C-alpha cells in the first residue's frame, strides 16, 4: 500500500534528506586517490550520528556497513572495505539516514583523478537522467512517465539501463511501495498523487544493461565489466513542482 504523507511528515523527511545531502557533500570532499572505501564509510557514519540520525543501511537485511561504495563496474550495493581509490576510478556512494522516524536516501557518483572522457560523460548523463525523470514527478503523471523519460535519455546516448535494480517509495520505511523503475512506457503505471514520496535512482551502464550479483551477496556488477553510474534523490510529489528532499544547494543549477 502506498502511504500518502502529511505536510508534517514531509518536513520530517526533509530533515533526514538534508543530513543525507550533507553526508554526500562530505564524501565529495573526501574522495581522492588513495583513500579506502572503509574510511569513507567510517566518516559517513560518524557524521550521520553527529546529526542525531542513524545510518539507514547499517544492518538492513544484514548489510554490514553504513553506506554503499560501488567502484567502476559495480552498479550498486558495493560493500566498503580495504579497496583504495585509484586514478581514473569512479565511485558511486549511496547513503541513507533515519531521524524522527523518517528516512532519506540519495546517491552520487564521484570522479577520481583523470577519468576517461567517455566515463565522465556517463556520470553526467546519469545525473541528467534523474532530472529528465523528475519532469514527470507531478500530480497526474504516471510512474511509467518517469521511467520512460529516464530510459529514453540514457538510451539516446547508447547506454544501458539496469532493469532489476529500481527506485522505490520512501518514508517511515526506507523501502516502501511503489516500485519506481528506470524504464517503462509513458502513460502506464500508478498515477502520481500529492503526498507520495519516492526515491528516483537511475543506474546507467556504459555497455550492456545486464548485471550479476557477486558472492558477497550484495555487490551488483555489470556482466561485461564496463563502468556504471548511479544518481539518486528522494522527493515528494506536491500540488506543483516536485520537492527535492536530498538536494537543496544545487537545485538552481540542475
């Protein structure tokens, strides 16, 4: 069942979202050649807790860390560890935080050093895909309109759109109904209503859209080993423009 949020609920979600946003900004300042993904995880958890929140991902279905760090061909759910970022890497950092009973969830893909132009373009187009989809995150449109816009923009650049990993509703639970695919048919799916809160998260690949899960039970990688990028924000459907809950500082540049 889809839970419609009150104005008060959305304000609480905005608090959680701002903490996620600030943590991602911190990660953007920290990522560099030589830093380990476990160092990023440790600092992210400390920052989230310093704000009075709790990392949403820690122990979620047994997940062992506070954030996800997915490097290069890793699409999502990469587990922070001893790996140290190298020149030319990209790393997708996915973060969730819960405070006052509500969650925020967002992801960014960061460039490390001298990233090949084709990979840097993939990261930028993945970001653009989110904003193409967000154009349809309004009352009266359908979920298929969001997914169709994302898919169309990605595939117009020759990229793959991951099918199995999708966005989701968010609120008192980190994952709520409805599912929010990054592909679909315009005019199909659930009709959007004011008070719905969703996480839209394009996961786009430089090659095939096909993926597989590694033996750690979490990390998702591209089958062909080509890079993947991830960009996510939580947002609320309103009577007007969608309200971004995990992106405030950059909204005028979007």
